C-alpha cells in the first residue's frame, strides 16, 4: 500500500468512526447528557421551583428509559431529597434556637455561655445568633454548635434548678 492509499484508508476509517460512533461512544454521550440534565434538576430544586422541577423530572424519566438510567435518576433524586431534608432540619433547629433566645433574652447569660461552653467571645456568639454578615457570608451555627447551645441551656437549667434556698 502506498503512502497516499494508506492515508486515504485511515481518513475513511476516521470518517466512519466520526459519522457512526461506537456503542460505547453513544453510551458515554448519554451518560454525560444525563449527568448534565441531573445537574439542571439540582439547580431547579435549589431554586425552589416545584413546577419546573416536576417538568424536568418527567423529561428525564421520558428521555432516559433504560433500567440503569432510571436507577441513576432515582438515586440522584433520593440523595437530593435527603440533603434537602437535612438542610430543613438544620434550619428548623436554628429557628427554634433563635426563638427561644428572643423569648428569653433577658434571662439567658449569653456572655457566660460564650465563654464557658464555646470558649469564644460574646460578640462571636451574637454574630451567630443574629446571622450577621462576616466576610460576605451569614454567620451561622454549625450542627454541633446548635447542640452545644442546647446543652448549655439544659445544663444551666439544671444548675439553677438545683439551687436550694434554706430560710
């Protein structure tokens, strides 16, 4: 085979592979497309638009019908819903804590709690209680800090409740 014939043969093979992708190539494209569509679903979910979420979810179910694709969609949605529930639970804990602090702000020793339970300043604690912006982000309690605050309130309640005044 001459050099020109060899090059022509290679070009024809390349043309065939471009115009007729292998099954593996199609699968990879579908996987990428499914991944992109799932990311769009997550963005819609994060935006809180339930109508668009439902529309995108139904589109995914119609377009990606193989068993493995359906399983991937279901796993993705399950994971996303679990994450949303965890965030909601965390937000509820934080709101409940703020409510209790507002309702009892005159009797809760914030400085004492900051110093003795968090080893931080009262300003640090107030930043989280009030959700102040720190470096462009809202200061929030972590899950463990919320638990620590509730422990502190419970511990102080026990300490105060155990004080007996003898006449």
